[in-house]
């Protein structure tokens, strides 16, 4: 016997009825309403069950889903906390697709990451040239001196920290998370494919030119220097693939 179909007017009524938010959505709303900061603990499970009117299993499944998104951090034996690295959950997917592209000899996987970083930094560096104070510049000089002194051994760490120090004083936490995300994925894939590296001395000179432009409070020069830095990185793709990319402009 076939199932009886609902009359059209009933189906329309059901379609118009607002859907009940998922338990995940309700938990997110609760975190916002409680004004919890990253690292702060959520109410215990029994309280969440009473507040949302759902079962323990529903709460636990929803929390697991939010943990996968980086929204909460479940620490067994201690409780559940608001996540502190909201964008870190994007890394596995981005890393997977980038590695897959590179494995198929498609350099776009890595090149796309470089281009997004270049777009972010070319805009931000103009603000850095206008807003960084003397103490900020001193920290940049110290990091650059460490980059030069440590050679290839400490290059990755000092290079990354130099870029962080360029933008940390601007107060845009989202941008810093994005740069860190792209940096982590790029470096991991780059090490796997064994792409050619820029000589250490050249890396130091590139960064010094960026710092000189920022210290001179010259936004246009700073943007030009950071563009040159990323142009060198994309140039390595040409040497890797053996196919020069068309010049822009």
C-alpha cells in the first residue's frame, strides 16, 4: 500500500513553518548570548541539555561538530571551551586540495595561496607604513637581524615572524589568522615537492627593502617592495614548471 500524500495546502503550510535551529546553531547562539571569549569554558552538559531541551547525545554530537569547525575545544576531564583558533579547521581541507593539485603537476594549488597572501599583504603594508611606531620598527629590525644571523636553519621561523610583526600592530586578528593559515599550508606542501628556494642572502635583502620603505613612511614604496618579494616567489613556479607565466600589464 503506497503512502498517502499530503494535500497541497498541508505541504505548503509545512514549508512555510520556520525550521527549528539545529543543536549546533543553538549552541553557537548560546555562546554569543553568554558573551564568552575564546578560551572560556562553556556550561556543563547537564545545563546545556536543560537550556536547549535536548538529550545528552544531541549535545555531545553537536559539540563534536563544533570542535571539528574549531568553534569549541573539548578537553576531556576538564570541560568544553570556546575555540581560540577559528580558522585552523580550514587547514586540513586546504592542505588536501593543494597537495592533490601539486601531485597532478598543477602548480596552481600553491600559486593560488601565494596570490591570496600577496593580495592581503599588498593592501595591509600601506597601513603599516603609516601606522607602525618606532617600537614596532625596532622589533622588525631585531627579527630581520636574527633572520640574517641564523641563516637557512632558522629562516622559516624568522621569515614568518617578520611578516607577523608587519601587521600585528594594525589590530586585524582575522588577517593574521588567514596569513598563518596560508603560510602553514604553503610551507608544508612546498617541502614535499622540493621546489627551488631563493638564496638566503636574497631573502634578507628583500625583507630589508620592505622594512626600509615602511620605516620611510612611504606606502607606495612599501607596496612595491612587498610585490617584488612575492614576484620572486611566483618566479620560482616558472623554474619549477619550466613554463613562464605571462607578464601582467
